[in-house]
C-alpha cells in the first residue's frame, strides 16, 4: 500500500490524522525512513488537511494567493523501518494573523512518539510576492477555531567559517506546485554536505530550517556547511545561497546522534 494513500483519514477536535506505511523507496541505507521523507510526510498531510479546510495551495492560487514556508523544525526520537505502519497527526493555528503555524506528531502502532515537527507559513499575493494578513483569505471560523501552537523556533546563525562548499543546480524534478525549489530539497542538500563518517555512523536527531528566499529552474546555488559542535552529538550549520543574485535562501541547523539500531 502506497504511503501516499490514506488507510485511516480522520479529523477529531481540530486534529487531523492519517495512517502511512513506510515504503522501501522512502528508506535509506539502513532500511529506515529518511529525514527528507518524514518532511515529505509533513507536506503530504498538511496539504490534505488544508484541502479539507479549503485553504490548500490549489484553493489559494485560484484567488491570487500562495503559501510560502518560513520556518520548520523536525525532531526524531526513533526511525521507522521499511513496511511498518505509523500514524501521523497534524493541527494548525493562525499566529497574529501573520503566520499559519502547524504541528505534527508521528507515532507507531503502540502509540510511541517517533517524531514531532512544527512549521510556519506566510500567505503572499502572487502578483506582488508580498505577505498578506491571513484574514484576506481565511474564514472567521479558521481564525478562531484552532489549537494554539507556540511560535518558538530557534535562531539559526549563518556559518562564519564554512569548511565545505558544494554547487547545486535546480532541476525540473526539484520543483514544487509553485514552480519553486521544493523546501525539502534544501534539507536534503544540507544532510548530504555532512562528512561521510558522520552520515554512516550517526543520524539526524533535529533539523531546523529558516527560509529567506526561493529558487527556480536552472538556478545555480551553493551550499555552505560548518561544524559548530564536535561532541558526541555534533551540530552543523548550513546555508544555501544564490551567488549570482547574491541572495541567501536558507539557513539550516542539524544535530546528529547515535541511534541504537544501525543497521537494521
């Protein structure tokens, strides 16, 4: 069963839930789901829930608006192996009519929390690319009926002395519905920039991302990385920039640690 097709699909007390089965194509070298695919799950369930509420990307674009992601946080406690079931829940909260906040929680069949997440979106007018207040499109019910979410994302500093630089080009398969570089690709590039001795022995326990701009097809980008904590749980900071336009697109912080089941 494809994990993109829900077997359970419910909404209770403003919490929207969906069941997934981890596919082989969503796992890494250790047979466990990868961080980018957890973030893809976040995109999927948020899109389905927003569609039920009438505020999906497709709903907005017909009125000249679009969602643009601003920040995201992922915390992983356990990585699910291939062909196991997990239950993902999400809920939303408008913050000062400026940000659409959304929380995520993934559990296994025994109810154990596997990972949590949080993201913040802004609504923009497509023609001007300027942010607009949520009450330009959201109904009174959506502005008053929600579960409160705290906007407490960490402050991410850019790398001061990057020791790794990698060039990246935006390809067609990198684009999202808005024809911009999909936000998960930034995380993928950051993880790939970490030294192989870290990637082959540790796994990310947290990923924090702050978005400043967007990239389009054929943009030539650069990913900069620096280790700022050399402990048993190393921390890296990453930055994706557009050298030609001299613009910063994202800042990312990743923390890595040993999980007790490598390999499967």
